[in-house]
C-alpha cells in the first residue's frame, strides 16, 4: 500500500516537473517573440514605408 502511494506521488511530481519545464520554455519563447516583433516594428517605423507603385 505504501509503495502504491509513493508511486502515485512520484508520478504526480514528474508530471508537475514536466509541466513546469514546458511553461518555462513557452515563457522564454514568448519573450523572445515579443522582442523580435518589437524590433521589426521599430525597424519598419525608422526605415519608412514606400507607397506601392512608386
């Protein structure tokens, strides 16, 4: 009985560890994506857009 409870606790712990790693990666990816998007917007604003046909 004790081994079954410990096994369930280990499985829950591993699942939470994997979820934590996934959320950490997603947070990092979100920050990198926001920085890249901000850079593109800033570059476009500084460069200026040409009208189509000119």
